[in-house]
C-alpha cells in the first residue's frame, strides 16, 4: 500500500513536469484526493445588494469573470506543477518558491474571497473592540481612514490596500498585483483583517479613473463585523 502511494506520487510528479512540453499541454492530470485546491466562496449577498455604492454590473464582471478566472488558473497551476500544501496559508507562506502563475492566481483567488466577505449591504458600525484597536493604532477612526486612503491611493498600478494585525497591533499597507500580506515576499506582512481591491477592474465601469470616488463608495459597505471576527 505504501509502495503504491509512493509510486503514484512519483508518477504524478513526472506527469506534472512533462506538462511543460507544449504537445502535452492538454493532458489532464488527476489530483490526488489529499491535494489542496482553491474554491470560490459563493457571494453572501446578491450582485445588486451593494447598490448604489458598488454597482451590479461591476460585481458581476468582477466575481464571475475576474475572480472565477483566478480560481480556475491557480488550480490549473497546482495540478500542472504538482504543488502539495495543506491549506491556503501554507501555500502563501511558500510564495517565494511558486511560479508566477501559481502566485498571481493564488493571491487573486484568496484575496477576492477576503474582499467579498469584508463588505456587506447596509451600514455596519465598527464593534467596540475594533474601534478601540483602530484608536490605539491611528488615533481615531478618521486617522485610520486617512492612513488607509493614503496607501490605497499611493499604490501605483494594480494591487491591494490592507488593514492587518501584526504582533498585536493594527497596521495599514499595500501589496502589488495579487500579492497579499500572508506571502513570504515583500515587506508588508501580517494577518489580513480588511482588504480593498484597487485594480482598475474593481471600479473602472462606474468610476473610470477616479479611484478616490471608488474608495468613498466602498467605506459605506465595509463589513466591520467581519473585521472583528478576523481579529485575534
Ligand atoms: Mn479584483
């Protein structure tokens, strides 16, 4: 039994490396049952539930096309490259060793789920412990919003703005492309509490080039209960 498992692992790795050859590109390799794959969590609200702050068309394109493609492509990379990890955190911890395809699409898959869970219809006030932690780190709510807005606006090109918890303290920062603070790459790391997608695809249909207008809308739908649940 052990020998069989060993041989199938070897066979799998070999098939994975052969896939680099273009003539084998369409061969389908079956994943071992234990293999971790990314999923796309169903949206916890309707596409139009965040109107007028985030419009239905943007949500549909963003979730059904952009996000779905990241999930499809990272799982494709996991299968092709024979990446074996237990969960997403382990996947990101080894980001420096991943291919561009696995890293970019893995980030894209996970970041968007985090983003969708971090917004919700209806105004939600920050629970007391969130407010308290923000006050400690940024002076007050306005101080936090200023700091977050600054990192979101300063991110050149595509990327994400984050509120993270690190060593018991809240910090804001941004990552490029689909990187995230769970990855072992880049200077900004921590436990993600809140994410804002600042790729143009997140706002261009409604706001065109005005990222600041998108930010102003997004504050109205931040799900502070999700932030509270993510805090240690
Ligand atoms: Mn996006």
